[in-house]
């Protein structure tokens, strides 16, 4: 009993110290502005929330030099600036919190002193590594030693698969739930890293070559067989019979747009993508947030593009099913079953707004959603839910419930009310 009492006192002391340090941080920080957030839905919404910045908010934030953070009730969260429409201009900000159903909270935004250290946990990552000191010979990158991390890369002309130039063959991005990578060659397909831990792991994946991450490790493994399919959520064009990935282009540029604590992004420019008899320029912006399995894909075309498609691989013996939000404004195609390379269960899904008039179909390799009408902008989400992830989904029923809840949250997002009291 005495040991239990001492443990309680120690826990109380730690909590008191933590609360005291947070209060000191707030007293030393500059409050910039605050706003109200309302959750109109029937369930709590937990995770990263995005607000569209007003001109005044944007001005104040872009002039700030210290770290930004938000206070929501008694919680502190990183407050990160972001671009959500691929034009390269900051237009939104994100913070992390749980907003109870049918309630509203006030979010206060602060700028910390420049010398302040705020120990927020890093819950997302985006990265791109390649070798630098070797040389190209017979279509392969020879020598070059270790991989080094870069923010951007103009993909070399004629670049193909298994050249040993880029670590795990392209950029990678992850949350505390799941990781993804894409092949930055003619395949341009997305793959899945199943994670058994919440730590950031991609920085250590693939440093010893292509083989190790195809075998189970303490962190997890590559869990999806892509082949010539769309893998999970890859960009494609439907020619009337089959999906064609972004295979033939004039040139490709890749940039790590954000590598934040709670949001990370990968941006790609495809110049001269051949779709039948025409060419088009395309920007792709992939976004992943903390505590989320989903990657948001936002596509911006120079000219309206018809028959854009996406989807995921067909696995023998596993059926595709469809799910809709309560009012039908968002839809999903999905599958569940023994389809991971670990030999166990995994769910795959693509979520898309009904306003884009997606037609569900398939070809020989992939389940597809085809956006037939010409569009300059296309938005969708893709995700993988591996049963071995921490607190993972383990049944078809759980997966369907998760998808319905996620679609409902996309249909009925939080409501933000800016308060005009800008502090400077």
C-alpha cells in the first residue's frame, strides 16, 4: 500500500511539473490569435485538423520567427503551415486534438520564443535519399557508396527500376500508423510499408539495398505486391480497357514539400504525361497526417484531363466492396482479407468525393475508380490498414465501420469561426 501511495505521489509530481512548464511556456510566448472550432457530428473527431487561413492570420503567421503551437483546452499541439492545393502558396494550418461530438472549443495560437525548446513528438515524416558519388553505366548507377538525404530531385532521363540510385526506389512518407513509398521511375506506383511501431522508421529502411524490407523486421515490412497494378491509390489514365500509370513523360521532378511533426508532403511535377494521343502537365501533392492511415492525393492538371483513374490491386479470392457516407457525398471502394506479403489480413481503400462522378470498374489487374469528365483538379484519399499495426483493425466488420466513420467525417467536417482579435 505504501509503494502504491509513493507511486501516486510521484505521478502527481510529474504531472504538476509538466503543467507548470507548459504554463511558463505560454507566459513567455506571444499569443497571435484564436478561433473557435465546432464539431457538428455525432461522434468525436480525433487527429489532425486543417483550417483555411484568413489574410490577417496568414500575414501574422508568415512574419513569425519562433515555433508555432496551439493550445486547445489544456492540451498543446504543433501548429504547422501548409499548402493543400498544390499551388506552392501557404493557405492552411493544421493542429492536433480531439474534438468531442456536438461541442466547440477555442484554439489559441502562440509563437514561442526563438530559444524555446518544445518537445513535441514527431508523428509524420517524408524523405528522399539517393547516392551521389557513383556513375551511370549500362542503365545502372555504379558505386556511389551511402545514400544521402535531399529535399528534391530532377529524375535523371531514362531512369528505370532497380538502378540502385534512390533508396527504396523513390520518396517515402509515413505517419505513426503506416508508411508508403512510390516508385520514381516508369512504374510511378504506390506501395505500403506495414508498421508494427509508432516510431518514425523510414530513415533506416532500405539503406542496405532492396531486399531487407521485404522480410519481417521489428518495425514491420513491405506488405503489398504491386507488380503492374495500381498498387494502392496510384495515378492512372483509363484508355477504355485498362489503367495506364504515369509511364511516359518528358521529365519528372520530386520535392519533399513538408517534413513536419504532424503533417508531411511529397510533391511531384510530371511534364508531358502521355495519355493516348495527347500530353498534359500534372502536379501531384501527397499529404499524410499524424494518427492517420490516409494519404490525400491532390492532382492539378494544366489542361482539363478526362478519364483520370485510381484504384488498388486485385487479389485472387478477395472481393471488392463499396461504402458511402451517410448522405452519399463521399464514397469508397475497398477490399479486406489475406492480401499482405506477411500472409495476414490487410484492408485497402480509395475514398473520393461523389462530385467527381467516379465510375467504379476494373481491369485485369486493379479495381478502379474512373473520373470520366474532364477535370483540372482531382482529389482522393488512399489507405492501407494492416492487422499488425499497433491497435490495428483485425476484422472485416471493423474495417467497414472505420471506413464509414472516416467518410462521414469527410462529409461533415469541423466548422471554424475565426475571431478577429489579431494580437500583432
